[in-house]
C-alpha cells in the first residue's frame, strides 16, 4: 500500500472511532481509549455502553479527542491526542512534568488488524502533531516504551516505541517511573515553538 494514500483527519465521526477502539459487543467493558483521558475514579465507574456514550460526546467537542487514519474511505487507525491538562497525565506521578508548558499528550496509537506494518502509525503520529499544532500547542509529548528494538506485545504496543517518536522528530527529555510490558517508558517531546 503506498503511504501517500493514507489521509489523517480529526476524529469527529463516532462510528469511525468505534470501528478502531470500540468493542465488538457494545456493553463490553473495554478501554475505548479513555483510561488516560479520564481521572482514574471516573474511568473505573464507567461500565458497558456508558463508555461509548462518553466517546460519542467527546467526538463532538472542540478539540476532538484524537485523529483517525483513512485508506481511501476505510478507517484504519486512531491516535489519541489532547492537552495534557485534560488527561490523567496531568496528575500521573510516574510520568514527570518537565516544565509548565501547556503541552499536548499523545498516548495511544492504534492500527487495525490487516493494516499493521505498513507505516500507518507514522501517519497517525504526524496527524496528532498537526492537530495539536492547529490548536496552538507549544509542544507535544508522548510516553512510549524504550524497547531497544525488542518485540513489544501487541496489546501493549499502543503507547508506541521510542524509535517511532524519534523518527517523527521527538527527542527524549526525561525518564519516567512507568514500565509497560517490561520496558521502561520515556518522555519524548516535540517542541512546536521553533517551527
């Protein structure tokens, strides 16, 4: 698949978000990419269809909760991006704050089965940065695993890898106290003020 065919847009269509991050059964208690978006207590209290109902509200908000990648008319991927102050990273003790900038966070990059390994995650990360930039973000952060090329379990790969973020121009600015799938997570940042 030629990478130029991938189009990344703001996530404003609920059905498309549901296709990528929603459950097969509407009442199933899956993440819906809300685990880092909401305070822990609120996230735990949401059950079944309430999670999807909340996502339906979020896609109507400005800014939207993330971006979607399309191959032609088919939705093939999702990246969650939002101001850090609106996420659980604002209070996360394991992910440090390096300064007082009103940064945006990218915390989930997901590509649908059948489309993985084709570079869509790179498009999603670029699209997430472009969305943050369009809202005046001074910088974008991500908290990927530093896996040194080792395989990351697919269920934990949603945070991305240090290499993915480096290829997008991000640099490591801090270690974190967070570990995922046995790998340390690092704080990567792309400063948008120098552009």
